[in-house]
C-alpha cells in the first residue's frame, strides 16, 4: 500500500524508540526493506552486526523506498556483544524454541514493556537474526526475553522485513490513539436528520407515485426498511443531493419533462 504524506506529522517517530539490531544480515536489499518497515512504524535507530553486503548500495537504497536517511544513520558493529553493550534491555525475536529458560512474549506484550522501559529512561533493543538461519543460541543467550509471533504453528516463517514490521507495528500501535473507525467525508458534512427526512419524503412520494408502496398493510414496514438502509450508509449532505438527483432523473428523465412540483426542497 502506498501512502506517504509528508504534510502529516510523523506520529510516534523519533529517537525514543527501541533500537533495531540486525545480526549478520545477508542481502543489502533486505536491509533496505527493513529500513522502510522501521520508518513506517516510527522507528529510526538501526544497528547492523557484520552485514555481508553494503547496506548503502544502490539495491539497499532502492529497496528502502525513501527511507535511505535511516540507512545512512545506521551503525555497524563487529559483534552482537558490541551492538548491545550500551542497552539496558534486549529482546530476541525467533520462531524456534530454544533449550533455555526464557520469558516468551508476544510482540504486543513486548511493545508495551518496551514503552515502559523507555518511559523510565532505559535503552532497550530488539534483535533479529540472519535471513536463512535466524539468531544463534549465543545471540539469544544475551537477551532478557524472546519475542515470538503467534502464527500458524505449522508454517511461521517470516522474512526479515516482515518480522521487523510486525514488531514495529505493535510498537507503534501501543501509543497510537487513532479511532478504531472513522468516516472520511472530504470537506462535506454528515447529513442532518432534517436533510435525511426531506430525502425520505421525496423518495417515498415517488415510490407511492410509481406504485411500489401500493400495499397499505405492508407500506409501514417497507418504509422503515428503506430508511434503515440509508441510515446505515452514513450519508453526507453531498451524497443526499446526489440521491435527490437520481430520483428526479428516474421520474422525469426518460420523457424529458421538467418537474412541475417544488424541487427546491429536494436539493
């Protein structure tokens, strides 16, 4: 999904998020895609441990899809120990259960805990392993807890960017205050009850005229059903004006006659 809008504030973006640590990433373009996933979720601090390819190559920059600034700020380390040395908390992402006593977290729970750590001044990070093998046991041993994405247990293989995006999404959502549902009306206004009642009167008048509501004992329930249909649609004022036009065209359009009734109230 494309959706970059530089005029909107970058909610949740900044250097207050957890550090993303890629251990021995193999392909430069995968690092670029990780940068893109990070920036989607407001994460800006990337560390690389012994990357096999140049993370500033043309392939990586192209794959970052505009997140090359994040790539240029990435820091390179020779070892996992060096990459996590200044961090106070470290989580390891893996789909394989290890022969270790470790707390196992979902990304959602991990994100909430990361928020808590940062709120009290700690500096946490999340490790992701190489594309082919994932984190080694020695890397996991350095972590405080394991983050495991609850997916189909028979097939839970993720590529590197997918894993970062899932973790980053939960991080972003843990502070996002977007309403769960909203109507985007693009400059118009929701139709008031008065506007809707005027439309219903217009519609029902024409349905009476054409004989659709000809059965007296069924008319009340049919009218209620029609009104419920349009009430569920969350109509805007512009949409109601369009519907008035549709009704008029159906009534007068075929024979070309102009309406003789008072049309002003219908628009």
